[in-house]
């Protein structure tokens, strides 16, 4: 059976100054409808590239993305993207930011009044209806990201793509937004592909965690199933054995099997006595 | 009560700062005027002594008096005409009456107004081309590569180089039975337009090319059609740069205008200076100096006006505009 969303043999190389850099190689993934997938890996491993290829903002060099039996080759509201730094238009109010997408997507399907109600409904989903008339610079970072999510949800995407959506937020705000996102996912049944750096976040939110190996020519290293029952409660999970196990698995992958490449060098340096360079050691010997 | 005190304190501080600024401006002005008067007294030209602040002040009064006199003459002329016509009609209601417009010579104030109209028309003409061209070049790398060399080539050209060409072209092409505008006006406006095109084109291109990449991606994901993309994302993003360009353009245009009017004989401030220079009376230098000061003042006011317009149109009221 064909999957809802399929990444088939994706490879990506960038051409900079005549040098070809192979960023991705042989990325294969099948995602079911309604699944929540996290992409995790060290920075520079090509997670964002994968996401951009799914969104259609980039074109894969080899292979391709198939969504509901159709090849993806350009961006579309079907695959809405939540950007890391919210990317709200600063000159439009919260309401107008959401309206921009809605007007485009539902141009012929909804009346003006229906659209207005739909926009407000989506703002309500992210608990932002009270700030509908505010400009983005008048609301906090977490609120901006909520609006960014509402803007995407309002377009009723087949797949919601999130590029480190909570990376720039403080821990408390992030927890709030994670809870909101779980609630939205539960109620709407949207398929989500999310990039994250945060192991706890990945385990808490995902059905499957896709762990990527390091570049160049990065690929999918392992996929971890997180079969924790939903709805999930972060307090109860903190002590849960399955949660701790899953968390341990991801940490093992990231810090033991696929160490951040620069970390190796760092460790070698540290093997000398702490805080002492070769020079200071020599000097001390001379003094003796 | 405490709040009030705080307000009062900041109010007092504000007043003190204002006073300080005003004092400094006053000292600067007075020093300048003093040095000007002293050095003016030492310069003798064939048209008499170089005008100092005192002579310039006299000429300001003179020009004002001339203007008032001219207005009086004009009203008197129209009054005489209407009385005469009323008499004629009283004797014979079917008589054909003639209404002539007053043809006095333009006063200094008329010339200022002519200059302002000319620079406005030239500037608007330039903006009508510059902003769409800048947006198009900013959006399309291909178009930019094609157009950029032409922009770079014509940008440094002096208005005086354009003027003879524009004059000849206008004389050849602008042939109307009852022209609404004089040829000298059209020539000056077009020369202004040609010279103040470039800063806006260049700044608009920079503004359009530096739109935040994420916002462009948002637009691609939403699949905004080209025109809405320009309207909703490109224009608001590029607005500050477009305004910077427009301010530079208007300043250039105002400078160019004076030279263009001298040569094209458009009855504005440029022609005023040229006529005074040719006139060569003992008052001429003083009158020219008045024109110089007025040109500076109007240039300043035009720039302030653009700044005000920018503040009005800018979405971000928190940015400091200078």
C-alpha cells in the first residue's frame, strides 16, 4: 500500500563556487496520515533541507516526495510551514496575517463571513483571539509563534511542517506551546513533520522519531517508535519507564553512535590537564 | 502625586534641553552672520560690495514690497476691466465684452511657486518610472543584469548635458496649438526628471532585493499571485528604502532645477538669479543672495515634507527617521 507521504530516495547536492557538496543521500521515509514525526540530528545534518524539500521550497537533486500519490515539485498551502522565527508580516495585524493565507486558499469555497469566522476559529485554537488586532511587534515571542501556527492551520494543510518551531523560546513558553500543539494535533488529526533539537520535546510529541546521521551525505540513521499512549501528560511521563527508555535511546544515538563531528576534536583538546596549554606546562618544567 | 512630579521633572528636563538646543542654534547663526558681514565688507565686486546679512534683509523687504505692489496693480487692473465692461453692457446689453488677463511681470513669490510646480511635476514624472522599474529590477535578476549597466551609465550625467538635447526634443515634439504648459516648463521638468530618476531606482532595487527570505517563502507557500505578493510583501518591506531614494531624488531634483531654469528660461528661481546677474544693478547681488537662502530653505522644507510623508506611511512607528 502506498503511504500518505513518501520520501523516496532523496539526495541533495549544493553547488557552491564550483564545488559540489553532497548534503543528503538516500533519504527514504514513509509517513502515515495523522502521524507526528520528529526529525532530530546535530546541526548541519540536513534536517532543514529535508523539510524544505517536503515543502517544495527546494528541489531534490535525486529522488522525490510523493503526497497522496502526487509528486511534490513546488510550494503549496497543502504543506504549510511554521518557520523558526515565526515569519509573520510585521505590517499586518495578527488577524490579517492569518487572513492572508485563508483568502488565498478558500477564495472560491467560502464566503467573506465564513472566512472571518474561520480565521477567528483558528486564532481561538492557539488561544490568540484576544490579540487579533495587535501587530506582531506588540506581542511576545511565544504568541508570535502561536499566530504562525494558526496561520498554517487555517490553510488546512495535508501536512504541517515545522522547522524548530519552539527553538527560540524560553523553556516555560515552550512547554505551553508543546501542550497546545499536542491538543491541536489530537483534535485536527493533521500529519506533522517537525524538526527539533530537543530530545524531550521529540519524545513527548512524536509517534516516531527520525534520527539523522551526520553530513556530508547525511541520511536517516535510525527510526524510533514512541508508543506512549495519548493524551500524554508531561508530569506523569517524567517518571514513566517507556518515556525514559525512549529518551535514552535518542541520547545514545546522538551522543554515542553519531557524535557531533566537531566534538571529537574538542575532546582531544580536553585530554591535556584542564586549563593548561603545552606552553604553560613547559614553563613550569623550566621553573622546576 | 508622585506621577505628576515625575512628569513635571521630565517636562522641565525637556524644556532645559530645548533651551540648550535653541541657544546653540542661535549662537551658530549669529556667529555665521557676523563672519559673513565682516568678510562681505572686504569684498568689492564690479556690482558693488558683496551683500552681507544687512543688505540681504533690505532686499527681502524690497522683494516683499514689489510683490505687494504687483498684487495691488493686478487687482486694480481687474477692477478697471470689470467696471469698463459693466459700462459697456449698461449702454448696450448685446455688446461683445473682452476679458483680458493681467500680464504683469512675475514677482519673486510667483517665481518660487513656478519653481515648486516644476520640481513637483519633474519629480512625480520620475517616480512614475523609477518605482515600478526599481521593483521590476529587484524582482528579476535577469532584468537587473540587463538594466544595471544603463543605470550606472546615466547616473553620473550632469543635468546641463541633458538640457540641450531635451530642449531640442521638446521643441520638435511638443507642438500644440494652445499649449497648456510653456516649452521652458516642459524642458525644465523633464531635465529634473532625468536627473532625479536614479537614486529612487537604485534604492528601490536594494529595498526589493533585501526582503526577508522567510517572508518570501511564506508567500511561496501561500501561493500569493505576483501582484498580491508585491502589494502585501515586497512594497511594505521595501518602503523605507524607497523613501530614502525618493528623498535623495527630490534633493537632487531641486538642485538640478535651478540650473535647468537658468538655461531653459523657465520663469522660476533659476531665471530670477540669471536675470539679476544679467541686470547687474547694485542690488543684484543682494537679491541673488536672497534667492540662495530661499532655495536652501525650500530644499530643507521639501526634505522635511518627505520625512513627514514617510512617517505617515510607515507601518513601524517606532523607528527613528532622520
